[in-house]
C-alpha cells in the first residue's frame, strides 16, 4: 500500500519508514501537519499521524482529511506519546480509527495495518454488493415514472407555444389543468425521492435523539387526509389510542400517510380500509387493513424502493417508495414494518410498530 507518515521527529519517521518499506509498502513522508495535508494529493491508502506537532496538530490534520472526499475514508491511526483519554475521545469523535502509543513495536504497526485494512475490505465488499443491488434497481422498468409527467407538461407547453393565439379559453383551461397535474405528480415523486434518500442518510448517522410525536392524533389526522385525497372518506374506519412515539412528527406523518394511501390505492371504492392505533408493551402499533388484491408472502418480504409487483396486470403510478419510506422510518425509530396477507389474492394488513418515547410505558 501507499502509506503516509506524518511525524515531526525525524528518527521516529525514519524508523517507521524503514519498517514499512521492508514489509513491501510505498512510503510518503511529512514533517508536520501542514505538509501532511499537502501530501493528501498523493491519495495514500493508509495514514499514520503524530498527535502533537507544530503548525498543525494531529486533530487538525484529521479534521482536514475528513473534508477531502478522496481520502476521508482512508484508515487514519494516531501515533502519540500521550494516552490521556481526553485526546483519544477527541480523536475518535473526529473519526480516527485507532491510537498507537510511542514507543511502538513492529508488531504494533503491522497489526494496526492488518486490522484496519481487513475492516476496509469488508466494507468495500459490502459497498460492492449494495452497488450491484442498486444497479439491478436501476435496470428495473420504473424510469418512465420520472419522465411521464414531464412528457405531459412539455407536450402541453409546446402546444401553447405553437398555438397560443388560436386556442379557445375552454381548451386553454384544460391544457393548463394537464400541465398542473403533471407538475404536481412530478413534485410528489421528487419529494418522495428526497425523503427516501434522506432516511437512508439518517440511518448511517450515529444514533441521536430522533424527536417524539403523539401517535394517536397523527394517525387519525393522516388517515383522514389520505381518505379525503382519494375521495374515500366513506370507506375509512379509524381509531387510535393516545401515545408518544420516539420519532419526529414530520417523519411519522409521512410514513402513516403513505401506508394508508397505499391501502386506498390498491383497494376499490366501496371496499373498507381500517386503521387502528393501540399501545402494547411500551410499543405503539398501527394496523392498516384493506380488502384489495393483496400480496404474496414473497412480495411482502421484498417490498422496497423502486420495486413494483404485477405491473403487467394493473397500472401503478409511482416508484414503489411509499412503503419503503414507512419501513425506513420504522427502522430509524427502532421499530419495524410488517406486511401480512389476509387471504389468497385478497386483503393485506400493514403493521407499523414503534417504541413509545422514553418515560411513556405501555399498559
């Protein structure tokens, strides 16, 4: 590998250089932190960095590295004569992979390289698998969903540009309605995409306070809104106990709306949709039950973004993001989303289960 040594003591730097070169590595050197940051242009595969240095200390170097996309994931190990826990905590908070205390042995150095590179290889393999998975998704037949509403918008705009002076008022209003419908559909798709990837990014962040919300009130409000939007108020039956859950209200609202809207979308007018929110053993459980065409057990297990089932049998607008957003929201809160067929080719129960907020035990 190409290994960068950032060390202001020449004797230590020389010892480490000889050790690494004997073991087959290419070595880059820097005598202080400023030089070390400059050497990042060489794209090292591994970095050993002294902590206490003039001009720019090790923490400053690490902070700079984390701002450089080309090297921010490179293993970064501090060399330090100071083993105070404060220094370790600060370094780890910035993203250091490890500490080696001076004086060090050859085994200390080689073990550190082996441990960190093995971790990098496992991460690389996982990333490759995710890339293959997303490539399969990219190849799916959903891309037209992004273009269809734009086609309508651009087609109507073209007609307006070409025939604006001769279009009767009534036809003009119809064309503008088509443009508005296409733009609204495109906006809805864009917002879902943004939220889906936002949730993915949040899931990679360190656990933190995700907020809380009153699940009973939000359940009732979002179920009613989804029914109004589909003109299905008469088909909806909803009840929800009060209860605080450990997720921000904005995310909870979106997830619940998507679940109920999915039930209404895949059931026919006149078929009932039931929504029930209950507190059970320090969890808030929301069940959404419809009498639509249902799903197989395999389809339930494979629900995900950009995945649609039986498209050849029925028209489905969208990117299959609704339940994927709900599942990601549940996972973020420490809960889960579960789908269960009611019977063969008929009916589906979607269970959205979230932990109650701290200090709010269930009955």
